[in-house]
C-alpha cells in the first residue's frame, strides 16, 4: 500500500515517519474540512462502483466517472514534508536522519545548498514535463498525418477511452527525491550532508 507519507495524529504532523511539527489551529480546521470531503469522496466512489456493477450486469459499456480525490491539506504538501534520499542518509525538514534516526540539524550553509538543489530539481522536472508534452504533441501530429483522408472509404472508430483511470490518478502530495535518480543535479550541487564509505 502506498501513501503520501503525511500523517496527522492529534495536533502533530509526521511525514515518512519523522516528526515535523505541531499543527496550527487553522491547519486543524483544514484537516477537519479534508476529513469531511474525504468521507463524501469515499461515498461517491462506492456509488460509482455500484453503478459499474449494475452496468456490467446489463452489458452496458458506459463506465461511471470516479470523482477525483480531494486535495490534501496544505501542510501535507509543504517543503517540510519533502524527503531527500542521499547516499547514507535522508534529509527532511532540514534534519539529517541515518537509518531512520535523527542525527543532526543542517547548518545555514547546508540549508542554502538544499534550497538551491530543490530549485534545480524543480526546474529539471518542469523541463522534463515540457519535453514529454512536446513529444506527445509531435506523436499526435504524426498520427494525424497518417490518418486516411476524410473522403476515404475506411472509417475506423477511435479506440475506447476510459475516464476511470484518468480521473482517479492524483499526484502524490509529499515528495521523495532520490539523489541516484537525479544524479546530474547532485553533481551540480555537492550535497555532502553525510558520506557513506
């Protein structure tokens, strides 16, 4: 089972097992609103699955739309909940952990390095998304050019689409960043918060 790594118990916020901080009164209200929206969403999902079962029994090919999951509270998507996985340690909320145990706080220079690393990571992710969009756009143009002319006798229906998969996928709210996955960025900024031998 996967999850966001964001856990609230009482008024305490944890992420990936690490204590982050206590929630403010405003955040506690946000949490209550989220809980109510989540209950409504679960009921809507149950109803959609019930409609799906009925549709299957009637040989109906229409797939009910699954509503998108409610947006997580803002405290679950802050930079405090981002987990950086480095060689020999993890860093979260400006704290270094070794084997899951708190080791030390980052100093000011290291915090600046981590902030710069995060900015470069975000820029690389945005550039990668743009490349993927451009590639998909190019593929769509190539496919359109290979389609038969409008007056052609061949009439191929488009492949069936399912709104089920696209409407249920939501991005993970907290971020886990592994240096091995993004080695180029790690080389640009030396993150030497811990060293494995």
